[in-house]
């Protein structure tokens, strides 16, 4: 009986000791053991600190050592799809962005943080590019591991955070790869880079990273950077949309494009993502309508309209009539000027599909401030009522026929 009491007492003492240890652990700041986390903790608050903040910190730390660079270096561009809108199971991932910003000093305001749009079930990844060396390091997180830690975080957050900090880089990241993505090198030796494209050295994000990075290094405007975020990469089609937007600002300016513009994409291509981002003329706002042209319809287009791109109608508040413009993009001049061929656009079995796009990307950068060199007006017109606009955008109606630009069937 006496021994039993002693055993119970010893058990209680051990239990209390464990409880006190856990309480002490909970009260002790993680910064005491990891002072390097102070900027992140100060920014988000100790109580709000998450495994995802630590993930952004870990990715940044690896990059800063291996690229290398120091915090606040303006020559470094940070990429990630965290929060836009990659998820880990049911968990959103935007908190990893704070970890990256507070660790590297990269930010939206500094123009060196790109939040690339990916679908909800895409891998969560981070990349860092150095403008001077053209080196890029890519890190892809292990989703299954992260989910385990995020599940545990609900009930034992303080313990989990400390456990996560003990993990080695290779335990956290499924892929860590460093490559030089200098556009000149890629264009001069495309065969060797094609092997890396096939091997998916950057998890399938190669085209996205080397197009955005190289154009950013050339001085890409911030509004174009936002366009690239939505579209996931930069290609000649996207750049044509940016140039069309700049052309419309000069030739059909609008005080409130979201409310005053009706845009008909005919036919649609990457350009329309640029118009959505710049003018906020979303499909959901009923300001962008898409019309496809069949091969037969394309054959009936007159020469002046073979590169037709968009119909834009402006109806200003309180107006009694609206103004319209049909614009085209001069692909012939773009292909000739950049030394590329349109037939390579779909050469996906070779390097030529990305080679010609990257080459055109670089060439088109010189035209960002002079869109009229590549964008032209096919026709100007007026509409006298909203009903006329409704007809042009209606299903089953070819607006180019209605405007007399091409003959009917």
C-alpha cells in the first residue's frame, strides 16, 4: 500500500513536471532559440506565427545562402505562388508570403516580388532570381509534410513550430534547383536548355520564370508585372495585349473603363488577360465578351483585318451615343522584326516553341512606349443606343459582319 502511494506521488510529480515544462515552453519566445526569426515574428506577432511563415523564411534562407544575396538587395526578384491560389489540402498559403518579405526584404512596393497565379492544386513553390548573375534558385515544398505540420499546428502550435525549425532543407523541399537563366545563353544554346525543360528542373515553371525574370531585369513596368502575375508568364501574345491597352489609352481614353468599355475579343488570345488586368473589364463584370473565328471565317477576312484583335466600345455616363474602335496587331511586323516564324508557335516537340517566344519577348520590350508601331485601327464607328452594343456582343452574331469589316457567309 505504501509503495503504491509512493508510485502515485512520483507519477504526479512527473506529470506536473511535464506540464510545467510545456507551460514554460509555451511562454518562451521562439526568437530566444532562433533570433534570425525576429523580423518575421515582429511583423506577424508571436501568437499568429505559423508553419507557413517559417516555410517562407526557410525558402528565403536557402536562397540567400546559395544564390547568394543579402536582405534588401534590389537586384533580386522573388517569385512564389503562395496564396495565389496554391493550397495545402484545405489550407490557404498566403502566410508564406510574409515569411519571404520579412526575410529577404522583397516587396510589391519595391517591385521585386511576383505572386504568380496558379490553380488551387498546384505545388507550392518559391524562386529567387539575381539580376546581375542571372542565376535562379527554385524550391518546391513537400505538400504532404506541410499538411501534417499544419494539422498538428491546430492543437500543439508551439511544439510544432520548434519541431519544424529543426527540419533540414531536404526534408522540407522536394526540389531545390539552381540554374542560370540568362536569356542570351538560352537563345544561343537552346538544345541544352531544352533538356532541362523536359526534365522540369523548375517543376514545370521554367518558361514562367525565365520570361518574367529576364524582362524584369530589362526594366519591366510594374503594371506589366501585374499582368504577368495573372497570366503566369510573359509571351508575345500577352505583350500584344499590353500594347493594345496602351494604344486604347491614347486613342479611346476612358475615365472609368470598367463601366464605360465593352470589349469584344475577336478572336481571343493571351492579350485579353492584359486588358482584364489593366482596365478591370472582367467577364464577370460583363465587360469582356469572346468571339471565336473559324478557319472559314478567317479566310473571308480582308487583308487589312487579318490580324484583327479587339472591338472596343466606349459609352460614357450620361452620353447619348458611344464611340467604337476595331484594332489589329501587326504580327507580320513582329515576326519579321524579331527574326522569328509564326510556324514555330506550336512546335512543342522541339525547343523552338519557347525559343521564338523568348526572342520576341525581348524584341517587343522596345515597343512598350510606342504601341502605335504595332497596333493599328481597322475601323472607327459610333453606336446610337445600348441596344446596338447588345447586338454586337450577342451569341450567334458576328460583330465584324455587322460592322461591315468582313462579308457574311
